């Protein structure tokens, strides 16, 4: 589009470049800026403006500057539970996902034929929304679902048993964690496999000559060189994990409060945009803090990379 | 020893494939089995008496078709916007060493550290004022904010992979920059651009939070499912979940070649 505009300006007609010059002169200096301008304008409008507005909305109540929204959020009945549940979920799910994705990535390297097929199967959940993932696990974990049928077949239970009630918080938590691990490990896997492909084969071969065991090779070569990929995977995954809510709703309804869910309820049901904005600011603060922690903890010096 | 290792590896791969596929198979059973199968006890994992009745019944519920249509409209708009805005930006990043290029790249990466969907909360007020609230266009605008950074970074990688010399050759033969782009670069980048488009579509199709916040009557499919979740019978929920999954799985199959190019690019 911008290209068309530059052309229509008729620059070519006015200053016809001499034959010897290879690069067309049509606004060469300005062109990159014209090309990125629409994207920047859009992001400013739909990223920076709402960001500023969210913060502003959260610190105004009745037209005056106040922390009333935050006070109301903190005094809300579900607040402490939402914070606790969300953090527990993140802490339980993310290490498992990273471990699982690492194992998958290493397995893929050892596969010869069929690697592409396996990779496709393992990345299918990438296209599954959190809502759909919640519904998938609901089909398995509901009272008369497949898990209970299997347990019944094995003689472990005598009839349909509820797992996802308010009375069974532990199994409800486990169910939600399972759905999250099932759905979102694929994104970690893809980032890590992209990183694994960047590690030169020679390093492993050299280690083989010195008689290194596979475990040593993994710990001393793969893991350190994978640090930048691990970092981006962790940042992306953690930010998304603090936003979790649809999978939780599909499985546990209101029995398992999470931060994003509370923001949604305050916005849509209570119609209190101020408190919803306070929750949104809270999520952003937590996400930013997590990002900074990862940036610091997994820092790599560029010269140490191949 | 070698044989044992190989056996262990293949078992692990098999188990993990089952871990991904079996749940999808089971929700398909739940969606196709209808009312009777949902409450059957104990269940069998073999398909018995499956039919499309339950899926069709779900689609006949008032509002489902409309919601699916809204989802498709929002996703197509997201796709178009992400391409229209992201492609030029990606081309600029790949071809010009302009001042501020690094800063721009950093901003694109930084948007990922923000829960962008949450930012739809304050947009409600603005959208009501300008008449975008409760329309697929409004939803698509927010979804574009999610998809745009990806589209720009991925297409930058795509264009960087197309040799500059090809373009220069076209210039020598008298093509303008725009014509050289259209005739030489675009055809080569097309498959990758299609992958970017599909990726943007899937991001929008799957998004729940912003879609639920920004619509009331003209729900997208995810937003519709979320609101009727509590009161709809189980087999309808499974049918809805299944309908959500099917296009995404097909799309991921279509872009599988590009998944790694995408993430490799946005890695550093």
C-alpha cells in the first residue's frame, strides 16, 4: 500500500535515475519509515493508548484520583484465592511443561524417519484454544467421563465420581493443570526445537570423542546453548499463563477463581470498569516482573554463543 | 543396550503422541455421540452409534451459526489487517538499515511481555462511543494488535531469506521498486505469507477474553460458548469444543513447514 503511494507520487517521472544506478531512487530514505508507519500507528492506537487508559482507569474513582479501585479489589472475597490459585497453577504447570518440551525436543533429535509426522502431532495443541482445551478435558474428567469409566473398569471406583467440584479442590486443580499442560506445551516445544536446531553438531561430536555420556552432553552442551530459547519460551509461556481463564471456566466454573477471570467478572457482570482495570494492571505488573526475572536469571553473553 | 535405548525412545514417542491425540479423539466421541452417549455409564472408548446429529443439533441452536459467522468475519479481518500492516513493516526491517529499526524490532518483541488481550478492557468505553462495540470489526482490531507483531517479525524473516540480488536484477531491467516487489519478491514469499495469514486467523479464531469483553449480542464462537457454558448440556459443550478445534488443527497442518521458521526468527 505504502509502496503504491510512493509510486503514485510520481517521483520516477520527475527524477529518472541514470542507468548505472542500480537502486531506484524513489524516496529511498523515507521509504522504510513509510512502510513501518502504519504498523507503528496501529500499535500506538491499540497497545499504548489502552495501556495508558487501563492505568488511568484503575486510579480514578468517581472522577477523582484515588486508590479506591485497588482497595476494593484487595478487599474482594475472591481476591486472595484468585492470586493463590493463579500462582499455584503457574508454578505447577510451567516447570512441567519445560521439562516435557525438553524431553520431546531431545527425542525428536534422535528420531530419523517419521520425525515430521511426530512433530506435527506434537504441535497440534498449538491450534487449540484454551476454551476448547478445557472442554476436551471436561469430556474426560466429568462424572460419567472416560477417566471414571476406565477407573470403574479397573475396579477402583464403584460408580460415577465427581472430580471437578468445589468439594474436590485438589483434583479440580490437577484437572486444570492437566488441560494447561496438554494445550500449551506445544508452544514451548516449538521454540525449543527452533533453538536446538541452532546448536552445531560438532559440539556433540567433540564431546563423544572425549567419551561424554548423553546426560553430560545434555547438561554441559545442550542446556547452556539453549538458554536464549529457554528464556523466550519461559517469558512467552509465563505471560500467557497469568492470563489463564477460559480453560478454568470450562472445567471448574466459578469454583476456581483466577486473576483474569476476576477481571472479566468485574467488567462484564459487575460493570465496574475501575476494579476490572485494577485487576488488569495487576496482571501486567506480574507479567512484567516475571519477564524481568527471566531476563536477569537467564542472561547470556552474546560471545558465548556459537 | 542399543536396542533397549531405541525401544525406550520409541515407547516414549508413542506415549507422548497418544497423550496429544487421545483427548482429541475422546472429545470427538463426546461431540458425535449425542445425548445418550454423554450420560452412558460406563463409557466405551470405541465409537458406537456415533452420528452427526448432536453436532447438527448444536448448530441449529439459535445464535450458533451467527456466532460462527462472526468468528470467521473477525478472523478474516484480523488476517487482512495483520498482513496489510505487518508485511510492509517486515519488508522494511529486512531490506533497509534505517535508524530506529532496532528500536522498532524491540517494541515488537516487547508486546509479547504484555497480556495484550487484557488491554481490551478500557477499549470497551471507546468502542461504545465510536460504534465499534459489539461488532466483529472491533474484535478484529484487538486481535490484530495480537497478531501484528508476529506478522511483522515473521515476514521480516521471510523477506530476509529472499536474495537481494533478484530484486536488483529486476531494477536493472527497469522495474520500479514497487514492480520489482510485485513481480519478483511477492511470488517467492507467497507461501510464507499464506502461513502468516493462517497464523493470524488462528490467533483470532481461538481468542476468548477480548472477544467476550467486547461483544454482547454479536458474540464470536468462543465468546458465545463461554457465556452459555454454565447452562448448556454437556453434549452441546463437547460439540462446541470440537467445532472450535477442527479448523485449527487443519490450519496447523497447513503451516507446519513454517512453524519453526516463525519461532526461530522471533527467538533472538
